């Protein structure tokens, strides 16, 4: 039934198309009979729209922003999964032996170390320690040798006066002169006491008389007690002013004091006309 209806409709369309042509249409040419289906296909304009296939007709699901991010994250390889490459050492960190040119350059840039000059210390001859008492004894012996050589008497050494001579030698280290603020004999109470009140003078002016004359000396002497005593005795012997009483028989008593201070030797020779206390 459906096929018959379709056939009738197709015939009606064909008759209407032929009648609409009028006298302008060319007389029909003989052509082989065609089927209705062929006529429909030839007269139908070409279809330009391509219908989607059954698979394409399926609705495509829309993706939300979270799903897109999730998909991106799933498709992206995680960075932690890849093993980290160890950083390559730079040229400065690499230990290489310096070339000859670099060694030469470093030697030019770095000045050679100069040794600090050592202070020269002059030691000289190491003389043994000398006992001042030995020098004192030898000086008296040599002075007496000069005295006897010229026909004078030998002077006698007084122990009490020796203490005075040593006291004076120590005073010379700070005041090299024949005057002193304190008299050695008064300080040591050596010799004959002179009471000035008997002469109408106050007691403060009284004093002790222990010797008459003294000779003093100072020098950079060195060596043994023998050599230093030679220089001391020879110095007084060749000093006319000193030898006038040191080498005189008028003063038969003698005492010598020697000490060392400030790198120098100091000597005092006390001469006495009489024995003021041994």
C-alpha cells in the first residue's frame, strides 16, 4: 500500500514538472526507461551536508574545569618520578693541576717571603764573674808595689776603713763626686768622734774622723780580677794629683772599695794618717 502511494506521488510530480515547461521545452528524446528511484536520484540536488555516523551522533560529554585540570595532571608526567641529574661541577670546582703558565703567574703575583733581619747581639768574650773583694785586695797589693818601687813605705789595709770605702763606692754610682749628703764615717760611726760642743759649736756639727784623703775612679773595665786591678792601680799611679797622697808614706793606712753598677765599675781608695779604729 505504501509503495503504491509513493508511486502515485512521484508520477504527479513528474507530470507537473513537464506541464510547467510550456512550449520552450525541447521535445523529449528517447531514453531508456528509468525507474522511479533513479529519477529521484538524478533530479535531487547533491547533498553537501554529511550526516554524522552513529558513533558521532553520541553526545560528547562536556568536561568541567576540574576534570580538565585532573586530566592534564594525569597526562603530565610527575616531576618527582624522574631522577634528578647531579649538577655537573663547574670549571672552578674541578681540581686540575696548574699549568706552567699559571705557576709562573702566581709566582709573579706573590712576592717571595723575606726573612726578618735578626738582631745581631755582640757577645764578646765571656769573662768569669769577678768578686769585687778580689779586686780590692789586688789593687792594694799593686799600689804597695809602686810605693816600694819609689822608696816609700807599704800601706796597711784597715778592715773598718774598708767598710767606709765600700760605702763611698756605692755612693759614687749615683753621685760621682767627693761630696755627699751623708758622711760615710758618721753613718757608720767609724773613727774618732770629734765633739764640737767643746769648741762652742752645736752638737749637730759634731762628726767622726776616719781617714784624711780619698781617690775615686770609674771605668768600663772588664776581664779578670787581675787585669782590672792592674788598670785601676796603674791609673792612680799615673795621675799626679792622686799619686801625691796615695803613693805617699805620709798616709800609712789604706782601704779600697769596689762595686759595679750601670755596666761600669766604681772604686774609692781611702788614705789615712793614723789608725782610727782598725
